[in-house]
């Protein structure tokens, strides 16, 4: 995702009551950080590759992974927000 798109996704998630932030994991890289009520967090689209996927982290350790969502390379901002909001982090999958 581009920086402007990440900001729009974060705003959309916040409107849904999801604690989300723009996260900068490295130089010229930006992703969505969604904080879960249990204290874990999901880092969405950190690798810059086409498509939407997430690493689920707890206490700085990788505890799960949501694989690339089919067709997500062409998602609108609204579809991206819905995908992140609808992800089942416990099963590490996507439910449309």
C-alpha cells in the first residue's frame, strides 16, 4: 500500500472502533498496525508485495500469519478496511 492509502485504511478502521496506526517498519516502508483487544497486533502489508497479508505478533514474537487474500491486490480502500476488520486472527484466515 502507498502511504496515503495506509492513512485512509487506518482512518476507516478507527471509524469501525478498531485501534489502528500507520506503522513504519523501515525506510520507505509503511503498513497498517491493528492492535487487538488481547494485546497482540497485526501488521498488514509489511513486505510491499502485491496483495494483502498480515503477520500477527504478541510480545514481539510472531504468533500467526494471515496469508495473502485472493484478489486483494485490486482492493479499494473500503474493501481493504473490510478485509482487515473481518479477519479471524485466532484462526489466521480471512472471512469475506
